[in-house]
């Protein structure tokens, strides 16, 4: 029996008994009148009690929906099915199913956002309260989980200013100074509303590697064209100046004392032209290595054993300069698939640069270190306590021909990055002016 029928029956019985009570009263049957009146009052009380119970259940159900508590179950009689409670249970089961689906979608979306390497955050535009921040963003800018965006004001004001001033719906190239390294990101911001609040969603895509690849390709193309043109133009000049110089020598021998005094000046000029032409040819040839395709000879190498070999090679010359070279490892058994000779050359380049950086320090110190990151990446680091790299030079150190050394060629780091990129790895730089630098090779898996 449904609730509606149940109430209707009790209501009709109450009316019927009430009518009987009136009838018996009119007939002066007081005993029957009293009995039917008691029955009427009982039926009325039972009906009102049942109705009030339904109202309480409705209030409880509304309260449960308001606070999203769908765990309560309402009793249903198997023989006399309570359609009212049955409806409640259907609604709560539906809401519970939707809630579970929503939670599953939330966990699925959360898992996706944690897997992508794009830094993502969302915050309340009115209060600055953080809604979401994935691990990629924390690792990118070296920041912990935060509850309010205002916290960034003290930790990284530049990042805070960029976050609060990013134009909506536009891709923007943003350069952030994150601790000891500079990160270039392609940033996009948008807003959305939910539950009466407005949130800003910002995505940071680290494009350092992409820019480095494009930059390296552009420089290789430029070097290839430049060296080709220089060698094609200078080679005939060198050859012709050498031929003229030999011709002048023969004329000088033939004429003897009759040689004009200007011959010596002409001979000197030709010698200078030839010497400088040969110098330009050697200069061009030395940079052709940057535009050549490097073929790797890969093999399984114990990284700490490789670092030990570099240590034995470089330590004698460092000791002569009173520079302390320290060898350390966090994982002595780590093995990498690399071209041993090329990676060894990269490490030597890093140590050579570190030697230059610490030459003015009272206690010069260089550390050669290997280990494994929390993500399982094997790495090798050359760190020093030298002069560090100024912020304006950090973006330039990998540009060919750029060097902070007086006699530097400017190709060591460019070639080093090219070698590491060929190994599907990367170079991470941490530097603080006046404190020192650390060059880390992250080997690809």
C-alpha cells in the first residue's frame, strides 16, 4: 500500500467513525457514541502521527541533500512497499552514484594533471585562495604546496607579479627567475565560475628545451653557411698570396741588387695576407665541429667509474693551481648508456670552466658528483664555489662564440649541450652570482 492510499484509508475511516459517533449521539446511544468517538480520535491521532513522521522524513531528506549525505537508507516493507521511502532511496542512490562518478572523474582528471609536464594552478580571484596546483608547477618553480597565492609575494615576487598580470586568453612568453635558474615558459590564462566564485586557471609550459633545440639548430645552420662561405672566399686569397710571395722571391733573386726598395714592403704585405688567410681558415675549420653531425658510439658505462677517471685526469693540474677537486657519489652502481669519450669531454669542459670561475676565490673548491633523482634519472654534476653567472649572461652561455673568458672560444658549452641533447638528456644550470655554479647532466632513460 502506498503512502497516499494509506493516508486516504485512514482519513476515510476517521470520517466514517466520526459520522457514526454523531449518529449514535443523535440516537442517544451514549455508550456507542463514546466508543466510536474514541476510535475516531485514535484514527485521527494515528493519521496525524503518520503525516508528521512523513514531514520529518522529508525534512531529514532535504537536510541530507543540502549537506550531500547520501549514506542514509529508508526502511521499505517487502510485503507492503512504502513508495514514499522507496522514492527517497532511489533519489539518494542516484545522487550517490553521481557523486561517485564525479569523484572518479575528479581523481582521473587529477591523475592526468599530475602526469603532464605543464605546470597548472587555479586560484580564487577574489580571495587568492588556491584551488589547485600540480606537482609539475611545484618542481618547475621550486615551490611547496600553498594555500593562498599571496604567499608567493615573499617567496618569488616576480612569479607573483606575472601570475596576477597575465592577460586572459593570450599565449605569453614569460621568463621566471626560479631560485638559481631561469625558466622560460609559454603561459596562458583563463577564468571560470563555479558555485558563485570566479577562479583563474593558469598553465605554464616549460619551453626551455624547445627554445634550446631551435636555437641550436639555427646556430648550426648559421655556422655551416658562415664557415662554408669564409673558407670558399679565403682559400683562393691564401693560395694567390702564397703564389705571389713565391713569385716575388724569384724576381728578387733574378734582379739581385737592382730590386726596388718597395719590394720588401710588398713581400711583407703578401706574407701578412697569407698568414691571416691561413688563420681565418683554421678559425673556420675549428668551428665546423659545431655544424657537423656527431655519431654516438653508445655503451653501458658505470657513471661513478667515468667520474673517477675524469678526476684522475684533471686533479694533478688542479692541485698545481691549489684548487681542491672533490669526488662524491650518491649511487656508485648507476649505469648509463652513453658515448663515453663524448660525455667525458663534456665533464672536462665543465671542470675547465669551473677552474676559471674559482681562480679568484681564497678556497677554490670544485665538486664532481653523481647520483639518481627522485624521479629515477641518473645525473652527473660539476659544482664550484666560484664567481657564479650573472642573470644577464645565463641565457647567453650556450650561444656559440659567446664567452666570459678573455681568451675563450665560446664553443665549449655549445658543443657540450649538443652532445647531451644527442644522448636524449639535458643540462640543468644553477648559479648564484658571487656564490658559485652547478652544471648538471641529466641522462635520458
